[in-house]
C-alpha cells in the first residue's frame, strides 16, 4: 500500500513524505533561534536572528539526515549593541506561551511514540532542537505527522510575524521623572491600537497621563507648517480624531482656515506640484472650536426639545 502525503507526493507506508519532514526540520531549527530572540525582544533589546546572516563563528553542528543533508543551527542568539531600546511589545509573552504549549504538546506525542526518549529541557529553544532529529527521521511514520508538520510551520510563521512586524506605537517623549536628582532619559511609547490612560515608564515605573503627553507634544509643533495630508495623519495618530483632508479642504472653502503658503512636492513621475500648507496649530484650534460649537448645538437642541417629543 502506498500512501499520499498532504503535498500530493507518494510516501510509501509513511504518512508524510521525506521532503515535508526535511522542511519541518528546517522550520524547527528556525523556531529554536527565533524563540531565543523572544527573550531579547521582551527585554526590548535588538537582536540578530536571521539564519542567513550568521557567520561561521556563530554556527553549531547540526544533524545529518538519512538523505545525507546536514542542518546547521546557530550556536547562540547574540544581541546587537542597540543605539536605542526597542519599544515594549505586549504580544511577546502571549506568543511565548502559545509556542511553548504547542511544542510541549508535540514532545508529548514523540514520548508516547518512543518511551526510550528522555524529556528535553523546559524551554522552547531546547524543545525545538530536541524535536528536530526525530521529526526529520521518524515522525513521518506516525499518523499525526502531517498535522504536526503543519503546526510547526504555523509556529514559525507566527514567530517571524512577531519579530518582523512590531506593533505600531506612538512616541510620547522622554520620561524626565526625577531619579536621584537626575531626569529619567527613557523614551515613552504606547501601542497605537491600545492606548492606555496612563503610560508607565519601563525604566523607573513613573506613570504619565497619555492625554496630557499628547497635548504637550502637539503644542510643540503648533507653529510648524504641514500639508492637509500630513496634518490629518498627525492628528489622527496623536489625538485619535478623524480630521480628513477633505474636511481641511472644506474649512478652506468656507473661509475658516487660511493657507500659510505653498510647498513644491515632487511626484513619482518626476513632475512637480504646488501644495498648500497650513499652520498645524491653526488647524488644531479650529477643530477644537468646531467641536465646541457642535456640543453647544446639541445642548440647545436638548433644551428646546419638549419632553416626550
């Protein structure tokens, strides 16, 4: 009887082909290295994790497979000397837990299939390396092989996505809280999609009101000039409001906002165009004034609307 792998290759009496097993082995080697890098990311430390960028002094001996191919794995994760710490990423711990739980589940399947194998060390890096030779040589003969290989691929993709794509953050300036008579130099960031009321300094633990911090930063750029597109993006990120470029153009048409001049911009096709610029503070003041006017109109409507109407 000849079985067929999920990739449509014939795999004899196994449940997955040798090519899928080798791919899963490669993925586990990367998972081991990427899992190591998560500790550095949680510590907000920049790290080198790309296998292709590792020099020979950082490579360790891998395992030779039944096809004669040798897998080379990194000896150890090594940090770069960062010019600035990474922003705190709240996704790291949750991802670490999911990855470890998944790897432990795979290790349990292996132990149940071969009781002579001892448990690996209790960390994701060690478990992934421990799984690697078994996955390459023997796992494809188990009924759960294809499911495991798919899960290994998913873990690798999740780790790559985490390390390649940090969450969008908003800069709130430096902490500047007094520590032993010296201002704390730590930079403050919050996730753009999950903005808390209070931002805690990761170094000294001082809490800062996010709304006040945003207002302070925006006040510092009030006298700067920007295009409608630039101002719209700035206010959307820093204030959370939706001041579109069309809204700004409408303010100009109605005579409520005046241009402060033009800027020459270069297009992708090499052409140039004059684009009006506006004082950022003028747009902010107008938006605040319009919000006040809307609130006043709502309040008047409530007063003038008879009860029960």
